[in-house]
C-alpha cells in the first residue's frame, strides 16, 4: 500500500512507537558487536591465563594417561577418577566460561539496553511467506550483510596473513623447545594471534553499529497520517477538545455571572469594559474581581448588575487597568489599591446617604491609576 512505502514514511518514530516496538522485543542489535565482544573477551582471557591453563591441561592429561595398578582390583575407582578429572577441567576453565557469559550478556545491552519481553517468543508465521523472504533477500539489510561478510573475510584474512608472517620464526622455534616451555610459548602465541586477528573486527563493528541504529530508525519511521492519528489517540481529537474547551469556558462564564449580583460595584469604560468588584473585610484581605468582560460580555455584566441593584460607576481609566492587570477571582493588583479604595469608599458613603441622608458624596474626578497601567481604549 502507498502508506507503507518508505517514500511516505518521512517522520521519525515517536516515543510511543519506540516504546511499543521495545515491548515487542524490537530493539537495535548488532551481531558484529556481540561477536567482537565475545571473541575479544575469549582472547584476552586466554592471553592472561593461557600459560596456567596450558600447564593445567598438561597435568590433567598426564594424570589421565597414568595407569594405577589399584584399578585392576577395584574397577569402580575408574568412574570416580573420571568424575574427578571432569571436575578439575571445569574448575580449570571456569574463569573463561564466566568471562564469556558476562560478555554475551553485556554486549547486547551496550546498544539496545536491557529488555525482557515474551512477545519475541510468539511464532510469527508471516516470516514463512516466500514473497516476503524474496523481498528480504534483495533488501538493503541483505546487501549490507553481504558487504559485512566480504569485509570480514578480507580484514581477517589480511591480519591473519600478517600475524603468520610476523611470528613465523617463533612458530618454527617451538620444535626446538622442551614440552613444558614449548607448551607455554604456544599458548602465548595462540592467544596473542587470536587477539590481533579479532581486533581487526573493530573496524567492522564501527561501521555496523551506526548502520544498525540507522536501519532501526528507518524501519520505525512513520507517515504523516500515522503521526496525526497517534496525536489524536494520545491527546484527543482536536475538534472534541475544542468543544470541551468551549463548554468549559461557558461553564466558567456562568459561574462568573452568578457572582455579579454579589458585587459591591461595577466599574465601566463605559461601553467597552466592565469589571465587578467585591470586598468583605471579614473574609478578604483586599477587594477581588468577581467578573470582568468586554463588549457583549461587559454589556451583560452591566445588565445583570442593574437588575440586582449593584452600583455601576463610569471610571474609564480604572476599568481599563483592572481589565488588563487583574485576574478573575483574584485580589486586585497592589498598584490599584488606592484607586479601588476611593471607589469603594464612595460606594459605602453613597449607601449611607441613601439610607440616612446627610451630605451626598461625590466620586473624585481623577482616580490615582498609575501611569502605564491604563490600556488604549478600542473603538468600533
């Protein structure tokens, strides 16, 4: 299908896709790195313990070929001697076995990390499809494997030829040495040659590891449609999210409008902005903004305030400053305390005048709104 074409897969794999692949046991691996680590570990271990190992093998061989007359009378001892010889050989080789086991476990972790998945054990009958098999036969991966095989043969062959040529005289001199010294010298030459030949694979590993990482990334690439679909599944449908946000805004607006009748005063622009303020000295440290809005919402706040007898004052600079700098259901900014205090003082004095009479208060013509907090009034 077109969407499965590599030409369509232009997007890097998402974290979710990488995690899904890892859960299925699909992680980057380099067989060359594993092989190099195991062979180099074996060569290094043999180089370190080659002489003691050779001497131990000689002792085991000598003991195994020694005939004891007691075996003629007690044939059952043969089995005990055989078991003891096997145990001695196991103890002799256990450092090498342990080192190889550690290398076999650690090498894959270096590239793909630790992973334990049972899905990799599930049979995949799709791999038996002959058409897919032919596709893999002529794929980039197959060509890369062929190139690596040729490169390994060439590198190992050249280094092997150099090792033989360089140590040829020492190899010939082994025939003139005693059995014990010749055995130790042979173990040293074999382990050193093994390390030198194996070290040539480091070049192959340096090429294969980046290739495997690139190939792994290429196989997990996604199409733009897959990226969009994943975003929908992980974050939700944008249209649905938009509807949810609209419903949340409407619910918040209803809650805000329900607070307007409780306000002490509504300051206006007069037509562009409206901000409702409330102050309760027993519950609040400072006046709070219980509702604010512009244009149609400001008009609705004024209408609702008028219906519930909330005082509405025309204070354009203060209304604009509160609309811009004050947050809903939060205390007013410190810089506007003085201006709001004068407004509330006027409101409380006017209430007292309406109840008991006396001198009618007047709202100050100019309120102390700091310069820069007022916003430019918009016009229709």
